[in-house]
């Protein structure tokens, strides 16, 4: 919460200014009925034209002040509301962009997106609304004071009005509030159901389950309709009832006033002013109730934003730089790692060395920890125990960004960004020349298809690269890594969408380009790893074998099983 | 999204008198325009045809409710006049008794004026003189309680009637609206089920979702709130105008003079605010897009150290959003204070002018009081009415998007008396099949294959060769442009779609699981599956083992994020589902590309069991599958360029041979190294 208030910065002052103008506006609005009373009691009743004109001019002045204040309040409110949202959005965005993988996993990407977009919008709406509510209690209290000073004997009517309103509030919170909550849930449900049948449209039809699909949607729809109808019906009762109450109270005031006017304790003008004040009191209370309707929702948003802002990046940032010795390569020394909150470690006692100029392949089944192992190298996570050394220096002692600058990572899912093909390749090295980009594309076997595009390297890539095939995306994402000319290449199952021919040609190109870089490849196909200098076979987080293809084939049972499932005897020979 | 989250407030409809809030909210509509406004609105109204009577009730009750509410101020004005007149008479009575001491029997008003000193009568205003003239001095003037009591009771009655009519109107309208919207949603959903798969390739999921939820929600809001509001506003304007004219034509003229000003303000502000609002929406879309993209690519950004670039671009969009945001908000919030000011000026003119007129006896106090109320009831509906067009435009645009889906051409319905194959054997034949996703771009020109039951057909080719096309044709997700596809000798277009698709079991590239338990997801394969059958299928697909390690076992709910289940495991569940459905023909669409080596090995065994005795189309990546296949279809750029067994194709020494040899390159290298 504190972070959020701090987040307002200079917009906090504009907000305060806006509230002040709302205050000025409210006070002036409280003065108007008094002036009207003067016109009626002193002017019309006594037939004094000068009083009418004088009070009229005063009212005009106050009206102008009201209009001016309202415009000023809107201006400051619009700027401060939008400005606040701008700053909050940036705070959350920067936090997420710089967050560790643990933090991202903790929230989930889709949840983080909602927190940065919807929750901020909710908060902004709440802030804009709150300006009215902040002043509503004062406005209400002011109205009560003005009303009683105008017509003291009628004070009990004010009490009655407040009691009636409170009853309405209680009914509302008992009846309607929970319904609104369940309405939101049912809206989410129908969205979910529909989204599912859209993504699964082929499966639904293949399994002939259209009837089931229809039934589920109909149920969700009926459920939603039932709740909406309930709310609409309650509202259909509440709204006319509220109007009737207000009108009833007005009429009551008039009837009771007649008696007091009879005894000379009240004037007609005072009565009419009193009615206006009662209306103000009612509207103020409504504004307060409104805020209470929104408060729980806004509070949920605030909490969700606050959770992101107060989450801590657990990665150690070190600036103490050690000198690297000779190029001894990448060494894992008894590395053990477990995910936050997990009972068992994902990786246990992993030790191996990947020497410069060699290819290390990693093989293993689902959940054997392959991807986790390579995630440790760019320090997406820090190890629990053991050490990862690069040229003799523990990477936990290195500056994270410096370390990452030396790594070319090609992830499992080729993720591209909006922009051109060239921009996507250049993502690996912002200052790469056109020649370098072209060369990287050639090595990644991407040149042919890029050249066949109408705009070649300037061909636009849409969000998520949906206008490219899986294989094309993968090759661009490989080119992106190559253009960096990194010390360490990491390919996380990066050839899966390529056909055998392209896969083989690409690997052939790579071997020529690697020179003294360290290469790690996670692969599914045995054929991809056959020519690796060493193959690491992972099984349930532990190393089941290290060696070349022929060594492992004769010594490692797990490896042999995998190979036999994919290749026939003659191919192995 | 914006419609869905629109705040629902507790504010009652605007009563008389100034208050916070106002009709400004409805100005926040984006400036979307319908292509065919009248046609769409007409068609939308068509939905209300079945509830014609109810609509008539709503209309009548809205009019009555508004009318009853409009009469009261004038009556209450009479109340004020009566009391004021008593007050004036009392003070006159007191001055007369003050001068005369005792009032003579049968004194008339005219006599009293003559008795009063010149100094008093000279300053007397017309209305007071009139009071004096009509006075009866036989008794001390009393408040006419029976008369004002009647007024109060009549008003209470009118208010109550108005409330009841209003209630009935809202209640009926709520039912109509919700039922109509319910029907519309179901209609769209049914339509979606009848649309060909090609439709889903044309629209994004987000677009379809937004039409079923947001757009229908907009329609619902217009029906529920705006329609009655529009009608009551119109009625109110006319009724109030009549009431005002009946009180004072001069003051009515003053009020009407403020009208053009208010309409001008409203239209100008609305025009500007729409412009800013559209920009705001566009920037909001941009920033949401950027956020989504950056968060999804978080790992890449971190790995490549491009955080600063991401933030820099974010800042640019964020700044633009901020500018567009505060401008659109500010401009649209101008309506209220400006009309309020004009309204207050009109109100003042009425008070001052009315006060001056009253001293001449042209209008009484009650008239002024009533008039001030009417002048307020006059302007706010005007603001509403000027906004009608915007609301209708937005609604028409939303309705048009919904109708667009409803008008999409449907999947060709099953032929009358379409055949059903009760016990499919699995003969598949393609006869001169011609196909293209669009008729002017034919991919497959003349495809002929014959598959015997139990055979395995491997489909190979480079990425993007259109291997899924065959699946689309077999399952009749797309219609072919020429030739025939026969199953057990029957043309598939002569078969019931449900029967045709029931013969197939498939495991697609994306493992689609729905929000539900693992048990339900497996049971999806067959409607009447027993618990034993489900577990049996799970065992065959090697799902059983890992499911039992989960705390809730088969009752584990797979949610959207499904963080408790890995990609490979999801894939296994879809395989279990296919096992359970026990199909005659199997389609494996790169089925194992997400399941890796050791798991894949287990699956391979299960697959082999499953494939036994079934015709299987395998989009293959594994060479052993390909080599053991009875028929290999080699695809390139959407067309089948070669077909035959492994040895046939090797002998041909064509594209397949090239593909196969390139696979060996890696193996050869390692041997020579």
C-alpha cells in the first residue's frame, strides 16, 4: 500500500488539488439553496425586487465558481489519474522485466499480464471515483449542518432519511454485493468455456462431442443469465423504491413544514432550502456507498499489484570480479538444485566439464532436468550447492549481465518479437552490421527462405511470429544466437521443428563456425547427438552416463534403450 | 474487456436537483461505426418480435411512470402558493387590525385598501394587493390543511404509482433482455459448432471471444438501460414542456433559449471526446500487446540482456497512452459542469424573472418553485437524447459483429439419409483427390492411394509441407475440390459426419485438455467409459504411473496454466484418450514431438499396441516408423510428390532418398570423426 501511495509522486499533489477543487465546488453548492431561500422569503414574499436581483447576481457568481471548480477538478483529476496509472504501470513493468525466473514462475506470465494491465486500470478507475467519495462525507456533514441551521425543527427528518438509507445499504450489501461477485465469476466461467471450445475445436469434432460442448456452454450461459436476471430484478425493485423514498421524504418535509410555518417558526424559503439539503445528504451517502461497492474490487487489485512490487529478486548481484584464468571451459562441480518449495531436488550432484571447441549433448526423459540444467548457466536460477565455473571462475561471482552477454541461448520454443526479420536477428547483437546478420542467417540455414520473402530481411514478423512456420522461427532464433558469436552456445531442443535435411545441414555449418566456443545441445533425436564430443544422459536429475555415442552404447543401458527406439541396427552400425 | 468490467453503480436515475455523477458515463463509448446502421438495428429489433406484448407493456409503463412523475411538481407548487398566500394574508390581517383595532363585520378587501394609509398601499406590489382584494376579514386566515393535505396525498399517490409502473417496466424489461441475450449467446455458440474449420483459421480466438462476450454485453446494456432511458427522456421532455407552458409561457421561452447552448456543448464535447477515446483505446491495445509480448519473451530478454530496450519502448507507448488517456477523460468530463452551468444560469433567470413577474402578480410562488424543478427535469433528458445516436451507433456496430458470425456460411449439412458404417474396417481410398485451401490455389492435384485395414501410412516431408492437410481431408474438416475419399468403399461425403469422425482417433500436435479432472479428460474419448476402462487406457498410455504420484490422483484438476503437469504428461493424457476411444483409424499428428526420449520409448510400445489392427496415418518423424510403414507419402509444398514403400522410394532416388540420406550424414560424420 505504501508503495502505491509513493508511486503517485507529483501526481499526488495534482490529486490533492483536484480534491480541493471538488471541495470548493461542494461548498458553493451548499451556499446556493441559502441564496434561493433569501429570494423566496425576502424577495418574493415581501415583494422586494432589489433583494431578488442582488441574490440572483450572487447565485450567478457562485454558479460560475462551481463550473470553474468542476472543470479544474476534472482537469487535475484526469491528469493525476492517468499519470498515476502511467507510473504504476511502469513500476510493475520494470519490476517484472527485471524479475528472476523464480519470481516469474511464482506468479505465472498470464497473471503478471493481468496485473500490469487490468489491475492498473481498475485502480485508475477507483482513484478517479474516489475524488467524489473523499469529499462526500464532508459534503454530507455540511448539508446536515446547513439544513439544521435553516430549519432546526426538522432535524428528525434528517435522521429518518439517514436511517432509511442505511437500511437500503444493508440490504444492498447483503443481497446485491455477493451477486456482483458471483456474476464476475460466471462471466469468467463462460469465457473459459468458450476459449476451451475454440482452442479444441478439432478435438471436439473429432471425438463427436459437440453435444457435450454445447451443454457445457448452455449451462454456463444459463447460470450467467440467472444471476444477471436476479441482479436486474433486485435493481428493478431498488431503484423505484429509492426514488419513492426520496420523493416521499420531500413530501413529508412539506407537510411537516406547513405546521411550523403555521406557528411562525419556519419560512417557505427555509423549507425549500431544507429539501435541497436533504437531497444533497442523500446523494453524498450514495457516493459513499458507491465507493464501498468498488472498494473490495479495487483492494483486490491493489493487493495483486503490491504482491508484484514487493516480491524480491533473490539473485545475488556481485560486482567483485575475479580474473578468469586460461580457457578451461564450463565446469559443473557437484551441482544440486531444487525449485522453490519443491521437496526433491531437480538436479543432484551434477559434475561434468564442457571444453571450448567441443559439443556436449544432453539426453534424458521428461522431467529428468535437462532444461533446468542449462537454465543454471545464464543464472536464471542459482544453485543450491556445488559450483558452476566458467574458465575457473564461479559464475555466482560474476555480474549477471556480463555473464549473459557471453551466452547465445536458443530456447525450446522459438520466440520472436514484433519487428522485421533483421531486427529479430539483430536482437542478439544490436550493433551487428548487415553483413553479420546475413552471415548468421546463412549459418542458421535461414537465408533461403528469407530471400524468398518479398521484403527479404525487412519482412515483418508479427507478434509471436505467427506469420512464419515453426521451422522458420527456429532458424531465425538460431541466427539470433549465432550473430552474438558467444563463448557459450546453448541449444534447448532447438532443432525439433526442422526436417532431417535442414537439421543436418545446419549442424554441419555450426561445427565449422564454433571454433573455440562451448556448445551445449539438448536433443530428442539420437541422430542429432551422434556426432557430439560427449553425451550426458540424465535420468531423474542424476547423470546416468557420460561419454561418446559408442562408449555409451556399450556401457549405458538407458542410452541403449533410447537409441534402439529410434534407429534400426544397420543405422547404428 | 472494457465492457465486461464496466463499473455498475448504485446511483439511481437522475432525480430533480443537482447531484454528483451524471449522464457523462455513457459518453465513454468508442467511436465505432456500423456499416449498415438501419439494417442492423432492424435485425436486432427482430429479436424482440417474440416478446412484442412484453415490449408494449414496457413502453406503456415507461410512458405512464414518466408522466406521473412529471405532474407532481406543479401540484406541489400549488402547495407552496397556498401556504404563502396564508402567510401574506396573516401579515395583512395583522396590519389591518393594527390600524383599525377591531375589524368591522363584513369588511371586504376593497374596503380594507381604502382604510389603509396611503404610505402603505403605495409600496404594495400587485400580488399583495390582489391577496388583499380577495381577503375575507371575518376570521383570522388559517392554513388550508384539507386543501394542502389533498395535494400531499395526491402527490404521494402519483409517486407510488410512478414507482410501481417503473418497477413493472424494469422487471419485465430485465426478463426480456436477459432472455434475448441468453438466446443470442446460445445462437452464436450453436452457429460456431456448425461452422467449418476454415472459419477458425480466419478469425483469432480473441476476436470470436470478444464478439460472444463484449459485443453481446453491449447489446444487453443498451436493451436493459438505454432503451427505456431514451424513451422516458423523450416523454419527459415533451411532458415537461407542456407543464412549463401551462405555468408560464414567458419563463418557458427562457428555458428553451438555453437549449441550443446545451445541445451545442453536448455535440462538440462528444465529438472531441470520441476522437480522444479512440486514440486512448488504440494506445491501450498497443501497450497491452507490448506487455504481453515482453512478458512471454521474458527469458529471451533476460538471456540477451535487452531489458533496457523493452523498457524504453514501454515508456514511449506509456507516455502516449497517458496523454490520450487524460485528454479523453478530461474532455468527456466537461459535459457535466458546462451543462450544469448553463442549467444554473437558466435556473437563475427563472428565479429572478419569476420573482419580478410575481411581484406583478403574473405568476405565483408555487409556479416559480415548480418551474425551477421542471427546468432541471428538462435539460438532463436533452443531454441524454443528444447522446442516443452514439449509443445506438456503438450498439449497431456490436450487433453487426455478432451478426457477421451468424451469417458465415455453414459446414455443408449431412445429406438426407446419410449412411452410417456400424462396424468400420478401415479401408481408405483416395480417388483423384483435388484440394486447395482456396479454389484458385490448388495444392493437391490428383492424389490416388489405397489403404488396406491395419496398414500404417507414414506421411513425411519438410516442415510446412502441409502434412496436416491430409488430416483435414480425412476427417472432412475441409471439403475437397474434386475426386472422392472412400472409407470401406463409401464416399465420406455420403456419410454422417458424426459417424465418420467417430471412426477416427487422433492425437494432435497441441495436446488439448480442458479444465477438468484427469479422469474427465481421458473419459472424453468415449462417453460411456467405465472407471476400469479409463484406468486401463491410462495404463496403456503410461499415464497411470505418474497420475498416482499426484496428491489427488485422477481427480487432479487440469487448469489453464496446468503447472502441475508437464507438456509430455499432457501429451500422454491425450494418447490415453485416443486409446479409450478405440477407433478403427488412427491419426497421429507428430504425436510424440513433445514427449522426449525415454517417455517416447514407452509411448512407442503403447502406440504399437494401439496401431495393431488399425489403419494408421502417422505424420512421422521417427525413421523406424517410416521404414516399417506400408506406404510412405512424401509431401512437399502441400502436394504429395512421391509415394511407395521405403525400398521403392529409395530405388526412385528422388526427394525421399535425398531426405533419407541427409539424415545419415550426422551418423556418418560421427563414425568418421
